[in-house]
C-alpha cells in the first residue's frame, strides 16, 4: 500500500458560525477556496496517483481545487461522507451543549449517537472500507483522500490502532494534511494536521 494523504475540506460559512452542516450541500467560502489553492500548490509538486473524495459539496469542491489542472483521476466515494448527525443538522453547536448525546460524543465517541445519526465506530467502518477499496489497485505514488474532520480521525485511529476517544483530541484543521505510510506491516504516521502556508507555529 502507498502513502495516503488525508485532507480535510476547506472552510464554509457554516463552519465559521458554528452551525451543524451534516451532508448538506454547503459550499466553500472564499477563505476555504484560498486554503485549498494553497494546498494545491504543494500537491502540484507532489506525485499523486489519484484523489478520492467525499461527495459532500464542500469536500468535492476542495478536491477539484486540489487537482487543479493536473490530469489526476478524481473519484467521489460515498463511504468518505460526513458523519450522519441526525436531528442535530441545521442547529448551532452551542444550542445543545448540555445534550447527553453531545457530551458522550467526546467521552465515548464509539457508541455516542445523535438521534437518527451515526456513531463514530460506524463511520470508521465505512470510511476504512472506502480507503481499502481505493488502495486495492497497486499504487506506487501517494493517494489523496479528501474528507471531513471526524472521518479523518476515524481513519487515523484504525490504522494507528488508537482508541476513538483518544483520537477525538487530535485537531484536524481545514485543508490540513495528515500523512500515513501504509507500505510496511504497521502503519506509520508521517505528519498530523500540517497546514500548508503556515507562517507561525501557533
């Protein structure tokens, strides 16, 4: 298996306002587009075998910007979609800070389930299956996965054999890149949450 580059989608206005999007077709805002263009500049100097993206609009837009003018195969993969948030959708995160399911979301993400939504364990199962399918063809060059923060955390937890509650503490910023080397018997974390264009450490 090759090196896998996991990239979160760019910023949207709903991200900025703290509103729950779920899989709704919310587009990137100008900041999100600029973030993706900055990352695309790095990828243009990196050999890429293919890009696999969540079909959710903000991720698909990010993937298109990342590909740019390069002739890289781009595939939308339902298994990489945003976590199902059920009846949290369209609400603001601060509105249900005291919701027991919201508190459990951080303490026991493997079993916490928004009403009508998914657990992070269920997300992990479908996301890892999507990654394995993407990697089934033999790739000698890196593969890019464009998805969402919790989906990326779940993928990292699987390959690094980490508890889902622990990986929830990993920060995954917009269009930040995390790298996994899957060529050996055990996965190696090459870098986590690298933000292209970073000018300061904090």
